[in-house]
């Protein structure tokens, strides 16, 4: 009789055990000594496994220490599976601060093929509330988060996404032609933030910016939502910078790397 042990790969089993340990770690992370003790193998073996997991984005390193924490690949799996390592949880202090600073509702979404899937929200101070169910998947062309994500793709990739989704009209401001959307994309690439100017819902505006993983891939976006009001270009640029800065903080918190647009 063939036993299960015959097909067990020891190094893979140890790597998965490491992932489990780091996923369950306190927010401060675990040291190499902590992990060596838990795994029961040599420090050199654990170190080599950690280097491989960091290269793949499943683990990230913080200093001083160093200490080891979940990387963006593991975080992303947690979000998509409804697990215990959501991007939204990691971004909470950042988006709470941004909401207090701007007075707007702040949302965090992960990138699902150019579609924003919202995983966290902080409501603006006051009585105004925007109904956004967490886990909801939006069309990319009508939201600032979606357009921020599309702007990180190549033009041909964007065209493929739009071929699949179409450009359904939501309001009189919705971009219903690919050429219109691409004009927006070129501007986003130049200035670093996207806008939804009553394109999804009349009376509502949003500003969004992308965040990135360890390979510079866009894995999500931060967006600020409010009631439409007249903003000077200077005020809009200031809000855009605040959202970009928050998205950059999320990138750093995830152990990611900002990718410069071409």
C-alpha cells in the first residue's frame, strides 16, 4: 500500500508551516529565532525558506529585528478568500486618518482584473452615508478606484477588459466610448490620481489612487468619496495628493513597491 508520506515534499511542508506561523503572528511580527524555535529546524534552513517566500511576496521583512510579517501575496489570498489577513485591516489606520483629514468617506478596494472589489470603508464624519457593501465588485469605467487600476494596465489590456464589460451608461457623465476613457487614463498616468465626476451616480464624486505589491503590480486602490461640490483645480490636486499619499502608505505597509507610469 502506498502511504501519503511517499508523496510529501519536506521543504514545501516546512514552507507552508512558516506561512501558517507568520499568518497567525502578532502585528509586530516574528523573528528568525521565533520561527526557528517553532519550526524545529536550523536557522539557515528557515532563513533560506524566508528568502524564497519574500521573493514570492508571501512574507515581508521589517526592521529593526528583522521581523517577519505577511506579504502582499498572502494578504491578497486572505482578501479573496475572506480570510484573516485583509488589506482593509492593514489599511485601517491610514484610511481613518485620511477620512479625518479630508472629511470624506474613504474606501479600500482590491484589484480583480481591473474591477475594484471593496474590502474596507470609513464613513465621513456627519450624517451622510454612502451605501457600499463590502465585497461588492464595481465596473471599472465608472469609479475612480477602477480607473486608477486600469491606468496601471497596458492599453491593449484595458481594451480587453472593456471588450468584456462594455461601457454601460450610468449618468450623463459616464464614459461610453473607449476613446473618452483612454483620455482619462492618459491624464491619470500623468497626475497619479483618478476621478469619478458624477459618472456612476449623480451628485457624487470620487478621487482614487492605486497601491502596489512587491513586484510593482497594482493590487488595489484607495478612494475618497463625497457629495459633488465645486472644487478649484488647486483644491482637487490637493485632494488627489492626499489620496496618492495614503495609497503610497498602504503600498509600504504591504511591503510593496510603487511602479512609475510610463
